C-alpha cells in the first residue's frame, strides 16, 4: 500500500513540475480585440485629483488592437482627433508606455480589473500624475 501511495505522489509531482504556465496578457482587456474607450476617472498628483468631476468634461483614452491610441476630451469626440500615438503594454512587467509625438508617458499598472485600471508614473516618465481609468460610462440619458 505504501508503494502505491509513493508512486501516486511521484506521478503527481512529475506532472505538476513540468507544467508550463502561460503568462497573463492584458492586451485584450485594454482594447477588447478591436478598440476600447476608457475614461480617465481620476488623475492625481500628490493624492490630489486634478481630473474634472463631471463625466462629460473628462478625457478619454481609446486603445486600438493595432497598438495605437487616441487621447481626447469627451467634448471633442467626433469633432477633433485629439492626441494620437502608439502604445506598448508589457503584461509581464505590468507597465504601459504611451508614445506621443514628443513625449513618452510610462506607467506601472498597479491595479488591473475589467472595471478599473490604476496606474502610477515610472521614474522615466514625462508625467508625474497617476491615473485611474474606467470603461466609458453612459454619459447621456433620454429625458
């Protein structure tokens, strides 16, 4: 009986020790496989939120699956193009780089869920603010 238990434990240990774990990729979460609109819910400097309180005055980040993004205020959507650039998401390191024409915003992704992404600036970033982004909410309702 002891031999069977030992053999079973050895078999289980060999199966789990050679199992390869696939790293989590956050690409789909960020762009839904096509494009996804995120609202900048909070933009903080030294724990002070500098983002507008009214949703229709906030700014958006639109991530496309081809590695491009658009940064635009809600009020300009459909009228102007805002700032555009490319991005690089490192799922293993949990970092996000936004490449603008002249600047690079580099963030550490501290919290990542389907409802919220909270990010703080990396030391080499051109910005000093943290951001909390949420999927775009319904902004306009019928009377």
